[in-house]
C-alpha cells in the first residue's frame, strides 16, 4: 500500500476504491462524480480487486465491492463498504478532508 500512496505525494487524503470487475460498470459513473466533487480535498484512486488480490485481502477489501479506505497522512482514517451513490461517498469521506 505504501507504493500506491507514494504515487500521490501531495498533502491531500487519498481514497482508495477497491472494486470488483463484476460491479465496475454499475459504479463507474458514481465513482467519477465522487472523484470530481472531492478533487480539491482528496484524491480518489480505483484499484480492481482482481488485479491486486493480496493487497485487497490485506486491507479487508476483497469481499465487498466497492470497499473504500481513506488514508490521511499515510494512515487509514475511515472505511466505506458497498456504498455506491456518489453523494453518500462524498458525505462520508468529506468530513475527514480539509476544505481548500
């Protein structure tokens, strides 16, 4: 996970979205909308569970899709499981992000 987080060195929190290939099409529009709404306050990165099964399993993100983990200062601060509506994602994550 450190390698993924290192790709985004700015001070913004990073929301890692672990998703299953089977739910990709049904969640992609909401994930895109959430990413746009959060872009000034957090980075949203999507990771397909099948591409990185060991990382998904390590972070308890392998059995529910989507499984999101918000990292702030390199540490997990909240998790969201099976939330697909972009407004709910933004509301749950936004309270952990600083306003710009």
